C-alpha cells in the first residue's frame, strides 16, 4: 500500500535554518518507493494563535481546506522543528491544536534542530502533545546539533552518507508504523478518547 507522509515545518522565524532540514528531508523522503510527501510550511498557513479550531471556522481560506484535507488523507507525519527555550515553537503548538480528528491514530516522527542538545527537549514535549491528539510518536527521532555550524541550505556539510543512513532508518520506522496503523484504521478510524 502506498503511504502519504507529509512534512510539517514548525517555525516561521525570519532566516530560520530549520527549513534547510525540512527541504533535505523532503528530498530524501520523496525518493522512497511507495511514499508520497509534501512539505507544509507553517509560514504558508493562516493559523496563528488559536481562536477557532478548523471545524469551528465559519469562513475558511482555501489553504485551510487544502491543509485539513491533506492531513486527513495522510498516513503519518514528519515534524521538523527547532527548539526554542527548551520547548517547541508556539507556532507549531498552534498548528497542531487547530486540527484533531485528522491526526488521530497516526504516527508522528520528529526531526529537531538546536544547539548542544539538537532539540531533544522539544522532542520530549512533542511526545506529550502528540498523545493529547490521540496519535503515536515513533521511538526513533533525529536531533540535529549545532545546525548553524554543521548544516547549510544544501544539507549536512560533512558525513552526508552517515546522515542519509540515519534518515533511512528513521523513514523505515515511520513507514512501519504508518503501514500498521493504516491497516487498523480501515476498521475504526477514531480513537475512543481518554479512559
Ligand atoms: C528564540 C530562540 C530560542 C532558542 N532556544 C534554544 C534552546 O532552548 N535550545 C537549543 O538547543 N537551541 C535554542 N535556540 C537555538 C536554535 O535552536 C537554533 O538557532 C536553530 O537554528 C533555530 O531554528 P531556526 O533557525 O529554524 O529558527 C534558540 C533559538 C531561538 C531563536
């Protein structure tokens, strides 16, 4: 079965470096057999601070309809985000909060960037948030340490083969969960909610 695995970029900061990672990930993921992907950039989505969730919006821009539809059709997600002050950017939290059913029972993989820790504290936060939307965080994640020194707009500056094989293992695991959950969602898509 084909898998649709969109990438979500979680920052809108001017001169953000995370877009280097997001584009690199998109280039690798789009070459994998039986996988389609697309990079969804928070900067292109009119969400901002949460006022109304997507299903509460009376007038929705076309891009919101397109985004919601794409998330609904997706089998899993890659989040690419920096760590800001030991957490995830508010932009990313708002983006996630605008939807709910579309995330349910689907796997999320995290690729984060930051300084010494490569965004691992943002990953820990994401694991909590993803549980809140009744979805699954895959065990494997990728931290990108010292992005400003080790990457540029073309990708990793050194050890590209090593990076690519780490990404391959990450994709393999995301695909495994996406395939398993896709099969089960065909019977019952929605989570019963918290116990
Ligand atoms: C507001 C802000 C807060 C930051 N806080 C952290 C942090 O808590 N941990 C960390 O490792 N790096 C932190 N950094 C460094 C960023 O993770 C790093 O500069 C990264 O490139 C930022 O991603 P961006 O360029 O896509 O915005 C911070 C950067 C900014 C702008």
